[in-house]
C-alpha cells in the first residue's frame, strides 16, 4: 500500500505521465448515468489522494471517498476541504448509508488478495447501493494481459521539483509484485525511497462471478483505461446480498 512519502508525489507523477483523471471520471460518469439517469450520490472506494474524486464531486450532487491509507486520505482531505473521506478497508466496511453509484478506480480492486476477498468486496459494494444503483470497477491486468517483467520509467518536473519513478513488475503466483523506486529532488535536496505492491491478477470470469454473486448485473467494456477496461454493473433489487449496511 501507499505510505506518507508516496502520497505526496503519487498524483504528481501519474498526471505528469499523461494520466487524464478528468476524462476517466467523465467517462465513468457517462456509463453510470446510462444505467441510472437519476444518479446523484457516489462513493469512490480506495480513492487515494482524490484524483478521480475531485472530478466526481463536480459531476454528482454528493461524492464521498473511502481510503485505507491514512496518508492518502489526509492528502485527499487537504486537497478537497469539506469532502468526506471515510477511513476504511474496501474488503470490509460499513458506513450506514447507501449511494447511487460506487466506483473503484486505477486497479485498486487488485489489492483484494484472493477470490474470496474479491467476492466479499463486491458484496460490500452491493450492500451500500440504493435500489438500482451502479458499481464501476477499473480492474488491474488480467493474467493473460499482464506483462511479466515489465519495466517502466518516467521523470516529471514542475515548479522546481523533479520526481523520477522507475518500476519493475514480476508475476508472483496469482499476483503481480511491483517494486517502485522514487527519487525526489527540489531546492532542499534529493531523496530516494522504494515501495512494493502485490496486486492480484484476477481473470475476467472471476470479476464477473463476483459481480453476479453480489446480486449485480455485469458488463465488461474492454477499450477503456489504458487497455485494462471497465467492469460496470447494476443492482438487482431484492437480491439476498442486499442487507442494510450498519455503521461500525
């Protein structure tokens, strides 16, 4: 997961690499509205520093986040004063109210460690939907689309600050293990740190089974989000998985 060091540079680097958070949020919004035209409220799960949530709050009447990392959640609330970011784990959270749409972006769903956790995560999403609500998930790579041994490197400079990011990713059983090296330099000097991320390589059928098991319809749109695609599903009202979420 992400620590206090990367929370300061995460969005800076990915935005500099060309990731268009606004365009992605707008596309997800269009997909949600196509299935739930009156959608007004949204919960962005594993929202990180709020890179997508910042745009979702412009598109929906009410948008909130959920984030496990204290550092990331803190960065999000500093960047978006007044926006609620709940502290919580996507695999087991109970907020006590429901939303018209729930999103999980940028492959964060891959932090579910196995298929049982994936199913539990989707059941939790379904339990927090209003009747007819929509879930949109930007998945991590599938086993057959993942590039074992992939190396990526970028240098981003802006306003007297330079960040170099180099990553190396290898397959580790049913997951990818990615080591990410950062070098940050500014007027105060240069520093280096390393993070490791273990992200599950779920197959398309595993995602679809998790949606269906949670009482959701499911569609896969393959041509979005740098080729990873988008899973989107709607609540089937009355499914037994839709127990009322209670706050912890």
